[in-house]
């Protein structure tokens, strides 16, 4: 569930709340979280200071003093909770554990204690997330190995013609192509549904059938959906149900609710194994071609 907007939200929290703090202690209770890690021991971070945070696609990159960096992927259910010594708590990522509940939760597997009293809990009810510690010099090649496509957010590189080229080479359903991180980095299930609804394109359309004005609309809609998500600090979806704020998400998680554009009931379907939401009027089904 943490998609690009959720990870960008976490990045901003880390940059704002943790930069300049020295780590006093780290406790890892689920060793498999730190897998395929060039430096396997997170204790190397003790005594170091957080220098800042970057993001590429859905990977958070945290920089520490002394030339170390950490890559974190939140996968399906990662959550970061920051507890400040003044009592503030800032929680982002998956909605479980409950942000207002008791920490550490039974799904909390990694705890960072900072010298000023700040505590950070990483929880992951699915345990698919991962943490990798490496020299800062190793970050660029490690990220390059993922072969991420351009970022889908405004100003970060996905230009219309590049999107066109990437879609025109593929006959698969456009939704599945957009979920491929090598095509557009950072789009996930929620934001693809939102972008396709805004662009009035059925998710089952062949990717290479989208051109001209439709392609322009889709290009605009991808940036719009991700920016909306970032503005909101991540979409609120719990147990498959949307809790929209200001009408967003407009379709994802809103089965049987009226389309905001035409009032037709939103339909849920399965595409490539993923729950997919469409307005049957705004997003007409593709006509079978011969
Ligand atoms: Zn509609």
C-alpha cells in the first residue's frame, strides 16, 4: 500500500523530524528485514547523525554522517512512526498499527532511539519491507540496478513523448503497463486507478491503443494523481475502503458509490490480479478488435 505519495510523505517526515539527530541505540527483532544488505549490521549507525532523506520511486534513502546511507522499501505494509520527546507523534505508511495506538506494536520490528529522546518505530504486518545499509557511494549504483523508469510526479522527468514511447511498445492492458516500475516509477494500484479515471481511459485498454489527446490526458492525470496523494500525505484506504478527503481518491475503494463526474455507480473488477475500480460510463470498455 505505501505508494509514491506515501513514501514521499515519509521522506518529508524523516527530513523534517530526524535531520540533525544522533542515534543512540537500534533494536532489530526481525533480522530478515535487513536482507541483501551490503553492510548487514544496523548497529553501525549508532553514534551517527541523520543528514537528510531522498527518495527514488518507492525507495526511501536516508543519509547518515560518516558516509553511510540506508535504503528502505515499505512494500505492502511498512509503517514509520516518529515519537517526539514533546509528545507529538507523526505516523505514515500503512494504517496498521493504529497511529493513535500503543507502540511498540507486535508488528514493530525495528526501533531507533535518538539522543534527544526521539523514538522511531518501523512496523510491518506483512514483513515484506526491507532495509539495506551501505556506503553513501554505493547508493547510486544500488538504485540504478532497479532500472526504475522516470518519476511520475510533476517536474521529475516523465515527459509526454517518453510516456508515449513506453506505451506504444506494449499491447498489455494499460493498467498493468503503468504498474511496471520500469515504465513509470512510483505508480501503484490506487494512483493508476485514479489517473485512468481522470483521463477517462478503461484500465483494460491495450497500452498501445492510447495516443493523441487520450495520451495527453493520461500524462497529465498521472502527475495530478501523484501530486494529489502527496498533498494529502498519502491516500486513506483501510481494508479496501476509501476514506476520501476532498473527493480523492475518486474511484479507488469506492465500489457502488456514485462517480463524481457522472453519478454512475463505480464498479470493482479484477485486472492482472489487482482490485481495479472504474466508472463504466466515463471509462468505456474496449471494443474487441479483429
Ligand atoms: Zn463516471
